[in-house]
C-alpha cells in the first residue's frame, strides 16, 4: 500500500530539516482511509490522504526512527519505518552508575 519510505538526508548534520517521503501505487490510492506519522516532532494523527512527504518542524538532534502507518478501508494497518542518523548527536543519560573509570570528551 505504501512504499519507498525514505528520509532526505538519511544522515543529517543536526542543523537541517529532514524531509520524509513515500509512494503509494496509483492503483492503491483509493484504499487509504487514514495516514499517520510517528517519530520526533512528527506525531500526526491524520496526514492528508494525498500527501507524499513530511518535513520535520525542527532539525533532528538525535538519531530518530519514523513510523508511517496507512490504514486501509478494511481497517488493516500497513507500516513502514525509516531511520535518520545525526552527526554529533546529543546524548542524554539518566540514572548513570559507573563502576570503574569514565572518560567523556566533547
């Protein structure tokens, strides 16, 4: 139902917006009842059914996996994922316990 879900760029610098795009075969266009995108700032419950791309609202600062979900007219979900890697990504650590030495450089 949905194919070729790809990010541009697939490896971001951390200062640029990312465009996610996908394709829907012409013969399947009328079968889509709902289109959703999840990941980073993209938690959209209802994308326009004729949309074929989404641009992030802000640059990605960490590697992010996006999930595109198309629900067909029979209420069956079709999903694709794509991941964007980020250079010099921000790292957040919670509840870190170190037994031994730790060397962090930046």
